[in-house]
C-alpha cells in the first residue's frame, strides 16, 4: 500500500503542473479578436449589431458619411472562421453568401480579402474609412516589435 502512495505523491504534482500549463496556455485559437480601424474612422469600437451591419454590407457608410472599407482574412483561415462564429454569430459560408448576393445584385462591394494579419493591418492603416480585425496576441506582438499597428 505504501508503494501506491509513493506513486500518488509523484503523480499528483505532475498532474497539477500539467493542468496549470494547459489552463494558462495561449495560442491563436484562444486569442481574443479585436476590431481595428483606420484613424479617420469616427468610432473605434463596434457592438455586435453594428459589426454584423458593417460586415454584411448593410451599413456602407460611417455616421459622418464616409465610405466603409471592409478588410477580412481569407475565408479558410482559423481567425476568419472564429471572427464569423464568435463576433458575427454566423458561419463563414453564410457571410460569403451574403457578400455574393450583395455583389451580384449591384447593392454593394465585397470586402477586401487579404492573406495575412500583417497585410490586413497594413491595408487598414493605408485606407481611410477602413475596418478589419486581428487577434489581440498578434497586435501585442506588433507593439513588442516596435511596429505601430494602428
């Protein structure tokens, strides 16, 4: 019986350490998504309702009348899939269908699709009226490298 207790005394701290490491790990799938805006945009935050209106092209102008330019990551990226599900409460294919309907009916322009978070940040920074999204960890990494993402 004492042999079993010695294994337990060794195993328990290992299990506790593994649980702590698992609970505190951060990766791209757990990073929080944030909206990013060109400095000319009159707002620097969006509600879920506003985001759905903008990213589904139902709202195409900011409250000051300037045109909204939407930038998104490629639809097959994990960040875009999370953006659709978590922030817009829809599946990526639903958003893509909406974009196709709006584009082909002539009611609006599709979003600008970019291949990386860095390209998205650069595009938003260079386009007045632009809005996009990125993970908070990516934005923090950019600041740590002395690159100002906004």
